[in-house]
C-alpha cells in the first residue's frame, strides 16, 4: 500500500523503540531499518516501515487502529486480504499467525504490503486523475454488488446517518462545553436551515438499494499508478460496510470536485469546478456500470450536497466538543474544515442546475 509522502518529523527515542517493537511483531523478512509517520489521514496512525532483505530495501505499511473511533478493532480486521494482487490490500500476519498485533498498551496494529509504483493524492491535479479515482471507486462498488454471505458488520454505527449527525451537532452546540459556539453561530444556523436535506436523506434510505460501500472515498483513499495515473487499488477499508452508493460518490465529489485544500481558510477560493465534477461523474458511472440503478444516478448532485453537509456537521460538532475525534494538526482546524465544507455546499447549491445537466448527459452516454 502506498499512501502519500512520509512525514519528516523526528520521533523521540521512546516512540522509535515502540515503533520498532511493533515492526518486529510481524512476519516480515530481513532486518528493521526504520519506521516513520506516513500519509495524511485524520483517524489512524500510519507508519512507513523499511527493512533490508537479501541486500535490498523493502517497504511496508503499518497502522494503529484508532480504538476511540473503531470501538471493535477485531471487526475492522475482517477487512483486507492475505492473498491478492496489486489491486487489493494484502495483510501480513503477526508472528503468532494472527492478523493483528496488540501491544502492551492494548493498541491494535496491522501491517500491509506496500504497493510500489502507485501513490495517493491529497488533491487532484487534473480531470484525468479525478476520473480515474472515481472509476476505481465505482468499480469497487460494482465488484461487491453480489458479495455472498451475511450482511457486513457496521464498524462505526450510524456513520453516514445524517439525522444522527445533525442531532450530535445540535447536542454539542447546546452543551457548548468549551465556549466555542459564539464564534461559529452563523455557521451553525446555516446548518439548521438545511434540516430539510436531512429529511430527504432519510426518505432516500427507504427507496434506494443498500450496497456494500467504502464510506470514506476521499481522493487519497485510492492509489493511482505513478506512470499512467490509472486507478490501481482502493485502500483504507475500515469503513467498508452497508450503505448507499450516494455516500461514496458524494464523499468523493465534496473532496475532489474542489481544487482547494480541505481546510482552506480563504473561503472565496472554495468552489466546485464543473470540469472536475464532470470527470468524477463520468468515471464513477463508467466504473459502477450496470450495478447502479437509475434512481441512484438521479441523486448524484444531491449526494454531493448531502455528504458536504454531513462532513461539515461532523467537523463542527468535533470543534464544539473539544476536538476529540479528528486528529487535528493545529488549533481551530476543525472549525476551518467545517467552514470549508459549508462554503462548498453553498457553491453546490448555486451550481445545482448546471451540475444536474452534467449528470444527465453522462448518464445518457453510459446507458
């Protein structure tokens, strides 16, 4: 698995010793050389591990599962495969043969093969990249459309339940435990005015087919080939569980249809790029193919609006609650993240008719 550039921050000796102990707990060949932070995820701690084996360097990805978010790590470890090619994550067992290692502090760790020649992007650089990522996520949904066996576990119950997220935000605002509501009251009122979107999402859950969905389709959760920019592998499978296809497309669109950083402070720069949105729609429909029904295609613009609102609510609720969920990197970042989402939602609303026309054209071309 490859997921971004390593961090250059130097750990203290105790942390480095802990990382080495974790690396040695897995059935990896050769001798340990280094472990260091990797990628830009908000939830799990990710490390790039380098080892030397038969005179050459090998690379591996290790992750500490955030048990505050994933309350049952054993269920999370059901995701991933032990034997697959470059297009799937491959787990490396611990030395005791189990799929994960639990350290002395009770923290759960796992190890994946590093996928060479592919990497993720924190932001799309072109419409080609946007389309390739969307096609990979659409293909992921289509490949799991007929998954046999029992219904998957919900690793995070109510993860994309807009009503639950709305109520969490209202509760956090009412408690205002850290005295932060006054600074974001207008943002909060913007959300309250869109409760109708929450009700609409509840109605859609009753009439759209339940899918096996990824549920965290940020652009950096798909690896693109370094040479061709084609989608290689969907990663970060912790949130794969029952859901709606709209969750996956909408979450991708709210991140990849905008050319700015997710926590952009200059809200005048926050906009939906129709060219990127068109590439996302075409790619997703191409990847999902006949797996999507017409009613799902008809709601792609609303899906983009809904998931942008939902993430805005989550970031704002976490800001009001004292930054307990997301691994922020500076004070106030959760509020910046929330405001960027709400500004983007406003632009999705302003461009709705043009975006609906894009979807209709792409749907006609793919049918």
